[in-house]
C-alpha cells in the first residue's frame, strides 16, 4: 500500500494536543503494535480535529512544515516495503 505524501502522526506520549503543519493526515493512535486503524483525517476549513478512535486533539499550525509536529515525537514514518 502506498502512503504517498500524506503525513502520519501518533500520540504515544498521551499529550493533550498535537500541533501539526498539515490539514490532511493519518492518525495511527500509538506506535505499533499498539496502533489503531490508520485513519485519514481532513480538517477542511477548520483548524482542528479530534481523532474518532483515540480522541487525540490535532491543531493546524501554519508555521510548521507539512510533515512536522509539536511535539516532534508525534511524527510517524511508515516503513515501506
């Protein structure tokens, strides 16, 4: 399965909020093997969204690059075959 350029984020640290530099992304919940189904989320015109699986609160920050996050530990890089 190709992941293309869609950034992936997780909340293994259990922080209250994650700032990200993308409005379209995938949430995986926690790092494998404790991840949930990798869900595609799209904020649309909004600047925040809550993952329906893990309730992580994501907030768009236009000052961050597309694949970046605050905290940086929330970035997930999928292993490609």
